C-alpha cells in the first residue's frame, strides 16, 4: 500500500496525550423513500446525540466510491484510513470465511475455504457440493477429520465446519505461503486438481499440506457424499501497514463479533474481548481507558436490524446507544467520531452505497449549527461529503496529533 | 485506461432487467449574477421537473475538476464514467473535427484537420487561412480534389469540407499511425512543413500520405487563394474500454448532432438516428425502448441558447423538455438521471466550470425534500457535489446492476 494520503499522514503524525473514540454504528445510514418517510436516525428519540450535535460538526462518508456497496471488510478498512479499492487491501476468501467463523488467525497462518464434494469409484467428481449436505452433516464429517489432523504440529492443521458443505482449513505455522491454486476443477467428471503452486514460495506449503490432505481423504473415504474436499481461496491476512506504527498510537478494538475483530487486528489494533451490546462494551472500554489512545467501538445491531428491514428495531438500538452515550462522554475522549462502515437502509434489507452520516466532536471542530444527528443534518454539515478513508486524518488533527506540512 | 474506479465498477457490474436513462441537457447549468438574478432552471416554469424533484435526489456534478471548463468531449466522457483528465481519453483535434462533420470513423482510420492556405510563386505562405474563403468556396475546392483522391484504395483518402477554409482529410486503412506532426509552420513567408513522424510508426503513414498529398496540391495548383493545405491534429479514435463490455449493457445514443454521436460511439453505444429536438427524439426512444438497457439522450439547444447569451431561449428549451417529460416517464425507466455535460451560463456566452445540477430518480434514491430542479436546490441535495465520472456508478447501483464489494 503506497497510498499518498496515508503516507503523508504517517509522516506528519506525532504523539500526544489525547484520546480518540471511533464509534461505528454498523449500517447506521438509511433512506427516506415514499414508503419510509423517516430514517432510523430521524425516527429515533436521541436526546444525547442531539445535544452532542449542537457542539459538533456533521458530515458524510463515502465508503469506497459513489454507487459501490461495501462489505464489512472494505467498509472498515476505509474508516481505518486505508484505500479499500487497493488490491493490497483485499481480504482473501479463505481469510474472510475464517474471520466469519470467529477463528483467531495469526499473521503467518493460511486460511482455506473448503467444499466437501462427492466422487465416484473412479475418483471423478459427481457433485462439487456433496449433494449440499446439511450443516449438521458437515459438522459430523469435520469431527471425523479432526483427530486425523491432530498428529500434525509443525505446521498444525485445523478444520472448522461452516454452513452446509463448507468448511475452513487453517494451516498454522512458520514459512507458509498462500500462493497455491484452487483444487476445485470447476467441473464434474474429473478428479479434484492436485495442489499447484502459483509462485515458487507455494511449493513448500504444498509439501506440508500433502500428508495432511491424504489423512483427510483417508478419514472420509467411506462417506457416501462427502468423500472428497475441494480447497479454494488460499489466503493470509493482508499485510497492511499498521495503524499503531503509522500514527504512533495504541489502538484498542472493542467489537463483539469476529469479523470486525479480525479486520481491526490486521490493521494494528489490540483486540479486547468484550460483550456484544453497547452498554456492556462501554464497561470494558472504561476498564481499559488508560491503555489506549484510539478506541474502535463496534455496534453490530444497527446493521442487523437494517438487514431485517426492521426500522423499529434499528430505532431501538440507536436509542439504547443514545441512553448509554453519557457514560462514554464522561470518560472524556478528546475526539469522538460517530458514523458507520456503510448504510444498511431498512427498505433495502441490505448494505448500500448511500453516504454515511458522520458526527465529529472535538475541541477544534467547527460547530455548524446542527441540532440533530440525522442524514438530513449531515448532508449540509460542515465536514461535507468525504471518503471514509479521510476520517482518520480529521480525528488525528482534532486530537492535535498531526504536525504542520511544510513551512 | 486503468482508472481504479472504472475497473472496480466493471468488476462489480452484473446484468439485470432494468432500464436507465441519462438525459443530458447540454450546458444546462447557469449563473446567478447581479445582472441575472435567476438561472434558466430558476426562471423556467417546469411543473413536471418540479414534481419529479419531490420524488428524487438532487446533487451536482463537476465535469473534470474545479475550475476547468470542458469541451463537449471531456464533458460527455465524464458522464459516461471515464476520467476525462486521462491522456487516453483525449480526443485528437482531427477526430473531433471529423465527428463534428458526422463522418463515420473506423477504429484504424486517421483523421486530420486541414486548412486551405495561400502560397506565392516561390511556395512561401502568404495566408495560412487562404483569405478566409467562404464555406461555399471551400466546398468547391474540395470537390476539385475528390476525384484526384479516388484512385487511392489502400489506404483510401477522403476530403470533407468544413466551415470556411477548413476541411477534414480522412485516411482509411490498416496499419495507419497518427504519430505525424502538423505541417502548419504557424508562420507565413515560409513553405508548409513536410510531414514528419513523431514516432517511428508514423513513417509508414507518411509514405502512404505523400502521393495523395501530391495529387491534392496538383489539383489546386491553379487556385488563386486555396493553393496549399496545412494538415493538423493527426489523430485516431481513442481506444477506450467500451461501456457495453465494462458494465454488461446494451447502450443506445439518441443525439441529433454528430459530435455527441461520435463520442457515444467511441464509448460503446449504438448510435440511433434521430431528430434534433427532445419531443421528436422521444418518439425514437419509445420505438427502440425494448432494444437497450441504457439510453443516452442529448438535448443540444440549452447549450446553444447559453452560447448566445439568450436566457429566454434557454428557458424556452427547458420548458419544451419539461412539457414532453411525462412521455419519457411513461416509458417506465427504472433510473433517470437529468444533468448536463457542463454549464453554459448565459452571462458568459460560453461553456464554464461551474458545477452542473443533477437530478437522480430511482427506487433507491434518497428523497431529499427538494421541490424544484434548480442550481440552488441541487447545491443542498442528498447526492452532494461529485465528479461527473461517478454518476455511472450511482445509476448502475440504483438499477440493481452492481454486486457488493467484498464480504
């Protein structure tokens, strides 16, 4: 990643005795439509956010680019100051599947997304998804495989069941490479492909993988459906420049769900175990207040309510956060940014590309006359509409953590 | 062109059964000044646009960058999702002149913009514009040249009269290069320059051009004024990635004037012959409604009125478009964007850099409370002020034609 803005910020970053909080209300942005005349922020009673808005600057974030709907990975990378369009910021499919299963992944580990498949007596595939076996069946087959993998230790292998016929194979050890091609031939009537290196450094990993793969196949040889595995999306955590090094910060991630912890960890944050709802997360934040300069707090339930198309539930989550907000303010953050990683409008029941409202509170914010934290107020707020990846710079500046550029 | 945004959109694009209309009111944006207190959009009575605005999102487009006044080429390239600042998106002067004359240009053809000029008995130029001969005179001289060029076939040469002393020389064939320097010495009292290659691949084209040039000069040797030619702006159609391939679309261009048809064609649109005024263009759009996913409709007269400094004429064009708008809406486009390729403020009698108002109507638009389609309403609209090249992404997203980016 040689992002010009990130490089410049890193060059200007300086230590300071200030504390920043990035409160991410996942999917907070919503729509006004003919059928839904008010957004969740508009409909909710948020006296504490409203009061904060009168002392803050509002604006909007565009996560990736106009029109592009981000997944949670790109959405958060933007909030953390990375350009989510960069190929280096691309999280591989194996890693994403593993993060989604709440697996802890080390920087050297390789994660693989696997399918169970069916082959006939000649070894040719008859079903690349093993008849779409149930999640329960998948768990049973994985449990059969696990003991066979237990004998490997350097590297070690772990198999974790996913949904239905899917699983994650994790290889943990040193000197591993993800430069290995998928073994899925994308066709039936042929055998699975042998693992093939995509670059010379993949050969060693394949040598390590081969005996484990043999054990896996031996363990499931008598299965009527799941008697083969197809391995896809070999990947490692992206090697991103770390926020702690770039900006001379101690960063703590307070997220109740694994995907967000995984992305935060890959960006140089310390993951702090915590509960899933904002009031309880706040307890943990308070306990660790002295340990960090930057607190990433993630609230998942706004997104879940949006995905369910349940405006009332989204409103209730926002009101729960609002009620607990004074406790966050009492901790005395110098800078508080409240926003989302993307919009999840209830009428769409899905993530969307619409700009995300942002509230930025700090001693050097322009108090722009906003009296509420809503999409409408944010549209005409002082910060304007900016890329998500520009937020970190605004937070650092407000926290007096950026020197002047040039004389 | 390796524009990161365009590449990302192309990667996410997916087919859908939706229809999009991009209605370009050329030069629609205008100014409020002390002497012109209302813009054309502000002064016009536009009941149908006003009603549409109450169900739409407004915003503004910046065609190239702040302060840069675009010609029609860059203005439209931006609307079509290209970065008009890219050198690859540069339409050469020969090509633009040829497109302006409605000439069909193949991907390998070279277009040259020519001047007739006058030389004395020694061959030195006395007038680089042949005494600004009339268009009629120019036509007569071109007609004298045409038979002399008819004997060439590989490549073939065509001369097409333009305005006054100007003409277009088209070379059609294979293996041609545009890497040839202008033969205009930019001075009198010297002869025209010999064609000179700007790169090795230009040499072959010059060899092919030389006998044709000799025939041209022989044909006009006895002319009192137009007895020389100066050749400028050797150029080929830019090899742009095509919108139909990038976004998996069938695109139709409905434009009454050649330049816009030429740019649309170079971007992968099918050019549909049509009339010059919006009500008649709409008839053709209706006839071809089943054939395309994306309809580019170009209305020229707003720009012409602006160039004339005639606010009243600009208002009248807008009211003509407004009156016919219901017929467009009845066709049932899923997404309708109304905007311009640039502003042409009447007080300036010229193109300008001012942001262009945008109205975006679709099922996933944020209804932002606008009650009119004007520059003032657009300034505070939900879309904000964005580059023209971001519009395509918003249209595709609203038409449900973009997949999610990352997990």
